C-alpha cells in the first residue's frame, strides 16, 4: 500500500481557505442573482447559449460546457423553459438529439443579470487579489482542469462592445 503524503500545516491552511472561500463566493454570487429570480446555474446556462450560434446548443454540449450531468441540466432547463427563458427543440440532424435555445425573453434577462453578476465577481473576487495572484489562480486552475480530464476549453469570449 502506498504511503500517504499528508498535507503540511501550510498546505492544509491553503486547502481549507480554498474550500471555505469558494463556498462563500458561490453563495454571494447566488444571492446576487436570486434578487432577480435566477440561480447561478441558470445564469451560466444563459451565458453559454448567448455565445452559441443562433443562441442554440445541443443539450449534451450545453451540459459539458457548464460541467453538469445531463439529468441536472435537463431539470434546470425544464425550470427555465417554464419561465420562458429557454426553449427545447428537436435536433434537425439527429432525431434523438435535443437543442436548447435562449429565447428573446431569456436574452433580455441575461442582459439584466450580467452587470449584477460581473459586479459581484469583481467585488467579491477579482478586485480583492493582486493581478499577480489572480494570474497565478488562473494558471493553477487551468492545471487542475487539465489534470482532471476536463480538456475542453472554458470557451471564454470577449464581451460584445469591448
């Protein structure tokens, strides 16, 4: 049996700060969006759809892009469909496939939500750390993503108008 490489006290401190810090950050961002009737998962789905051609993605591709299980995505999209934010359509090229499309109402809600979300991300994360530390966090989590088998690029695009 392999010997366990226990964390040092400093590594344990960093790890626990990461766990609690990310939980607090996600709670903050959820609370910001809850004020306009959205969850963070719903917001991320709308962002990914807004960036896709014709605001449409296959459900499987959407699930992978937000790193959700297909069943979790289906549940969330059903809720969003009931709110008029997205619609599901049959895939014209594959009878088994289902597409998710961001509706005009969904896009309008995203336009309303984006400034709230970005302000929260800046206030609760980006502006709290030095540019050097922020870049280091980016490098660290790119390494984690790659080592985890999540080779898919994060798909970040420049916002319109910048």
